[in-house]
């Protein structure tokens, strides 16, 4: 737009002021200020929840005698028409009207006349927006929960099929002890299970109705807050009007959940990225989850997990934005809170996209079992098993630790794993070592020995997978 045209548009915009509060003002709002303070470009996303809340409020006003039955019908019918227009993309949004609430109210009044102006009796945009955001986020949580459950089912199914697949377990990214791939996958599931529980806790706390708190002090009209709370599916009405209109803890709590889940996704992504590399070759990802290089024809890049890893910072940033937004606000509502929606919307969108990416990608993982097994054979991963073996033969653990350390040093010098040494070589370090030592020095014997709840033995992994799946399926 040219400067002259832009100024012309601003002059035209300056001819109007929001009728919901313009009576006290002597001149129109500056065109830049109107654009700067408007939120309709993004909060129109709350339109369906705004209409839902308005219908419940109108029903309550009719119940207490503020609206007649005919007036209630006009309001509900008018809002239904507006809902249809919005869903069909035919609704004309106005920046002059600032936000989703006044756009819908103005459209209703245009359709049904003065009755539309009665809808706002006993409420404020402060409790209206607080209600809308809670309704919207509750809907999003109810969409996210089954997505998490499906991801967990995919992880659990893969874990059960790989219950006997041996791979190295790591600490400090150094080979530590052999585990099974299924056991490793179930560790992912445990992280995500905690995320699911945190999300459920968040939903419980947000499921209170602020409607009826009005601007900050409540209203003198004979409203029935329990009625509107019930109509909207809230567990109860909120207790304090000041807190109700200014509280955004629920949005922060959701973003805290989202940040922690994305941190878990980032850890998983990092492992997927490492495991697909030529240095590991533990897994293959199907081509549909990867991209190539414009210059290196051999490349197959794990872009999906890399992007999920990158988006973790984005979601954590939205959490910090909301915490910073709220940290210095006095009670009750402040205009700052207009800035709560975009971080929340973006966090929700990003979480849902990453859940879809992981939900599709995880079951498509192909384990390179031979590569995993060979990697587990390197790095003296059964050293602890040898130490435990000597303890069972009567050696104190600290002494057995030293014995095995000497054996490992010998193995490094001679390029031999413990399992590759002869009995005679091993007996140089302890006369207690006998032929049965090779039963514990095998990778299969090592993982099988961890045969307790939470251990990596294949039968324990299968049992753990069954318990995890039962828990996930019990939610529905």
C-alpha cells in the first residue's frame, strides 16, 4: 500500500469508534491505536466458544427473568445464524470493533435489533474472554488427550515387538550395559505417561466457570452462576470475581505441560537422529519422514525429528512469554492479557503438529537388530555382570570392581571384549572365575538376568508393555 493510500485508510478508520464504550469519548480513536489495540485478527479463533458462552448466558438471563422467552429465542436463533456464517467463511470481521466478542454482539444487534443489546446484561468482556479461553483450551485438551494415547499405543506396540532386541544402554553416551530396544521404548512411554497425567491435572483446574464475575466485582443482577457453569460443562463456578477475570494460570499450566512434553519429544528426537546416522545405524526411518540434500545425493536427513527438536524451543518460549506477561500485573484485568492468546494458540498448534508427526513416525521405525547387537558387544557392556558374578562367588563388590577393571584394561590393550577372552585369560584376574562365567558374559544372559519389575529382561518388557497398554486403554 502506498503512503497516500495508507493515510486515506487511516482517516476512514478514524471516523469510527467502538460503540460498546465510545460514549465517554470526545474523539475517535487514532487509526494506529485502533490497529494496535485490536485483537480480532487472532481472537476470532474463539468465536464458537464465544457463541457457546453467550447462549448459556442468555438462557440464564431468561431463567432469572431478565429476558423473555421470545427474546431468548431471538438471541439463540441470531447466534446460530452468525455461527453458520463464521463456519462458512462469510462473516465480515471488523477491526473497529476490536475483538471477537464485540464483532459477534454487533452482528447480533444488527440482525435482531435492541434485543441483541440485552445479551451483555450482567457480564463484561473481562469474564467473557476468561470463559471463552477456558472453553477453547478445554476443547483443545480433549483433542490432544486421545492423540497422546494413540502415540503411547504405537510406542507400546513397537516395544512389545522388540522385547528381545538387544542394544547397548548408555550413560554419558558411553556404552554402559546391554538392554533391549523394547525396554528403551517403554522408557519413552513412561515420560509421555507423566505428560498425559499433567495434562489431565491442567484440565481439572481450568474447568471452573468465571462467567458472572463481570468486570471484576460481580454484578447486581440476580444471576445464577451455577446454571451457566452447568450449561457450559464446567465442574463449578469460580470462587472469587477478582481472580476469575485476571487468572491465566491455566494457560501457563498448559504451556508448562507442553514445554515438558516437547522436552521429552526433543530427547526422543535426538536419539532418533543419532540412531539413523552412519555412526550408529540402529534404525531406519521411511523416506516419507526424511528429505535429501540439494548438493549431496547420498544424504537422507531425518528432518521430522530434527524439526520436532527445534520446535521445543518455540513452545518453551511461549511459556516464558506467558510467565513474563503475568509477573507484574496487579488485580484485576489489564490490557496486557490480550497478549495471552497468541502464545497459547501457537503452543497448542505446535503440540498437535508434533503429536501427529510422532504418531505417524514411531510405528514406522525399523530396527536394525544386527547393528544394535554388534554395538552392544563393543564397549565391555557386560563388565558389571562379571563383577556381580564374582560377588556371588564370595568376593566383596569393591574388590570385584577392581578385578573387572583390570580385565577391561587387558581387553582394551589386546582388542578383546570380555566375552572373547578365554577362561585362562580371565582366571589371570581371579581364580574364582570358572567355566560358568560365559553364561553371564553373553548379551542374552546379561539382559535375561535383569528379571524383575522394571528390568530389561524380555519377559519383563512384555509384561510391562501389557500393563502400559491396559492403562492407556482404560482411559476410554
